[in-house]
């Protein structure tokens, strides 16, 4: 679900993140070995456009809503810009229009950094836009692992906010 409420064991979750870290390192090394061949304005635009279109609008809406529900369109924007299908389409169109270039590595670099370094995944409509521990998930994990539930971070509301229809 997200980096706070995942239904993997901790070990399998970290293995998944490690796989993306390998992708991140490969992209970073390729970019470093081709520093002089990269059109940096294009790499910067490609790297940041993912969040400018897909994350910042939802994060701003979530903050303005005081952590309350936000429109599902923000989730769709995030999930569209942060998936490999859209990335492949953007790369494909870019190659058709401008040709192949090293700057395109900015796209997989971003996606691999999000998943490997930050642990971010796609956002389901049923949870808050910004990850928070879900009490039901914490209780479930405590039951599965036989450990006590983690201390809840949220103090201002008992239940997670769900996006409006």
C-alpha cells in the first residue's frame, strides 16, 4: 500500500527496495559516465516533471485539507506519473520527437529513487495521500508478528482519512 502500511514482511519489503536501489545506482552510474553527453536542462525537466505534475498538486491539496480527504484525481495524477507504463510512453514519445539521449535516464532514476530510497509506491484511494500508520494495519501486524502495536503517530484523529468520491 505505502511505505508505512505494506503487506509484505519487512524482509521482502526491503528486498523490493534493494532491487530499486540497484536500478537507481545503475542509472546514476550511467549518467555520471556520460556527464558531457547529457542535455542537463532536459534531464532536469524530465526528472522534476514527474513530481510537478504527479505529486506536488496532491501534497498541496492534502496540506490545505488539513490531512483530510482530497479528490481522487490527485491520486490518479500521482499514480499516472509514478508508474513504468507512463514512463515508457514518455520515453517513447521523446525518442520519436527528439531522438534517444542520456537525459532520458532521469525518468528511471526518479522512479527508482522514489521506490528504493524513499520506499514510495503507488497510492490507493482508500488511504491518506501522505502515508500515515493505519490503526487496523498496526493491529494486524502486531497479531501476525506477535509483537505489540507500534505507537500511533496521529493524535488528532482516530481513523485515517479517505479520499472523497
